[in-house]
C-alpha cells in the first residue's frame, strides 16, 4: 500500500467529507535530532497542512493546500502541534489541535476558518477545561457536537487521575506511567459536548468514556494493554451504532468499541488494524462515495524512523452484525 502523500511526512490523519470532497487534516512530521523517548519529545511538529482529493482511486491526485496554521501564530503554544481534527458547523470550519502551553502542559486549542482549507485563525487561549492530546470532533445527526480527547504517557492523561477538570493535573505522574495492578481499571478518554460556538464546552463539563469488556460488562482492566485505551480517539456513526475507535499504544493495535450513545459506555468489539512499522498508530474512519475508509499511518517511507510517518488508506467493511472487517463479506 503506497502512501497518499510522499513529498512531506504526515501522520495522524483525520479525514472528513465536506461538500462532496475528501479533506485530510494530519500532523506534519519533520526531521529532528531529538532522541526518542517515552515523553514523545521527538515528535516536534510546528505547523499543519491540509490535503484534499476528489477520489480515492489510485490515479487521483491529492492536493496540498499548504500551511494553514503555525505554532508561532498561537500565543499560548510553546511547542508540539500534535494530531489535529476538524469540524464544520453553520458555515464555519473548526480546526482542533493539541500543543504544550508555556508550562509544558498539553492543552487543546481551536482555530476558525471560512473554508475547509483555511486559513485558520487560532483563539488566543486554549479551550477552557481542555487538556491532554488527540482531539476528535464529532457532529451527530441532530447537530450536537462533541470533542473526544486524551492520551497516556507523553499525552499526560495519566496526570488526571484525581478528577476530570484541567485543574486535576498532577505532574508527578508524567513519564511512562499509568494505573496498574490487581483491581485497577484502565483510564478512559474524555468527552465533552461542545457549546454552540464550537469553541467551548457546555456546562455539563468533561466526562470519562467507559470501555467495557464484553465478557464481563465491566470496565477494561488497566493491565489489559491489548485492549485498553492509550490514545487516538475517533468517533463515527453507522445507522444507530456509535463506533469509538482508538490506539492501544504500547501494543500497537487499532481497536474499536460500540455503543448506543456518543457518551458511551462502549463495549469492546475487536481490532481494526494490526501493528504497522513504527511505534505509533493513529487513524480516522469516514464514508466517502458510498464506501468506508480507514486512514492511518506507518513509517515505511522513512525506513522505520518513528517520528517520520506517512498517511495511508485502506477500505474497510461491515458484516451483517455491524462488525468491522477487513475483507468484503460474501
């Protein structure tokens, strides 16, 4: 499978269809001499590009619309523009992004534009109450919008065990640490309903997303690293079923869970993608031209350099029970 984009290193692709055209909002990886570590310092991205295409036919071209937002133009950001996402509502486009503030804490910001290709102008401060990484925006059929976020280790989610608010940050949990041991449950990602302005959370505040084990109906155990959430939240809906998908991080799987509400709870349902070349795995799922597509990344183009990744895409399918499968059912 060839990369979609070869003139730049790109990762963490968030794909959306706006007015019949497919747009991809990825991270923009760049060369760095920062040593690999569990804090993710080597992922030192400084801007965002937007890409689009009219077709996923191999002969179709992918257009690079250029830089649409730079770290230097966002007052609260110190470094590391990690995995973004985008949403549309009421004639405006919203680019959600994580970055470290000047205290070194990851927060989530939003930038607004009048076109899916920007340019985007960032709000001067992060979204109040936001924290950690990997924002994923989901606008439901009724027009309500939600923002999912969170990531362990370098994404600092493990630093919020004391509460769901941004003020619960405990820097003592930074590094490759997370809950463990008998009886410990896996930390869940966060979700908040977006207010009408798409730039703040409603008064309902932030909730924890619960992912349940199908065999027990209880929350996944913290030591279940083959199934527990690590990072890379994504939400899509097919019919009446909500599909929450994510990466397991240090076991390198893309997994999913299903539920009947955008808030969950979600019951673990299986894997979408086995480990690829490279440490991270991050994705999006979108319906385009009557078919369903999984966007993801790997490090094949860079020869296995973990922080130099490339976006790829493959078709996925659903069986009669709504389970995601990699081959078209008979």
